[in-house]
């Protein structure tokens, strides 16, 4: 994923009502349960041997190497509380919208005689449910990072720069050089 997709994933994880399992054995058992008891599938997912997975499941190994611990935690987080995550995303898409905080270069294509030079801006803006829904639906459909950035740029263009259609009618915003983006549902 890219910077916008990762930020959307982090935003959904904030909605968790319970923390992910802490121990390596519990995380591994959870992953095996998610893969319908297949230690072979979990081994392929984590790029380790099937026997190593079995040892973690039986608590024969308790402390994984840092890179394996990170991969295990990431895979558990991706699958943890799917209904809670879905409910939070649906609410953002239908009712509440989302908040985007970003520092990026914004340039403009506008009428002649206006300033359209791109510059770095830090913007925190609430996007209404119509843009949140489009952004989340695009992510669910597996859209490319460029498409997610384009939808976010359209939302910021309409809400922040055009003030909901109240000004700058011909303005087109270019959203590039993203330093960071943080999304909250």
C-alpha cells in the first residue's frame, strides 16, 4: 500500500475495542485459527517453516526475532475485529465523514493572473461522507495509490479550497510531495 492507504488502515485500527494479543503464541494461534487451522498457510504468510509455526502454537518458542514479531503483529492487526473495523468505516462513509491532516505540496490550475505556484501547506480538514465513502470504497476495491490521492485531492479541493463551491469555481488542485497524511474516522 501507499501513504494514503496505510493511513486509512491505521484509522480503522483506532476503532478496535480490544487490543490485539500480546504474546507470540497467542498471535500465532489467532493466525492459525483465521486460516482454518492451516499451519502451512500461516508459515507461507510469514515466510517461516511450518514447524516453527507449530512451535509457537505450542508455546515452545516464546520470543520471536524482531522482524518476525513485526510481521506477526501486522498480520494479526489486519485481521483483528473485522466487524468493528467495518462498522467504523461504514459510519464514516455514511454519516460522519473523516478528518484528513496532511503536509503536502498543493499547486493549482486556475484562471490566468492568479497565483498557482505550488507550495507546502499543512491542512487539517473534515471531509464529508460523500468523499469518505468514495475514498473507502476505492480502497476496498483495491485502487492504486494515485487514485486514492486523487480522491483525497478532490475532497480537499472542494471543501478547503473552494469552500464547498462558494468560491474559486475554476480551481483545480494538484496534491503532490506528501510528507505525511493522517486520517481519522
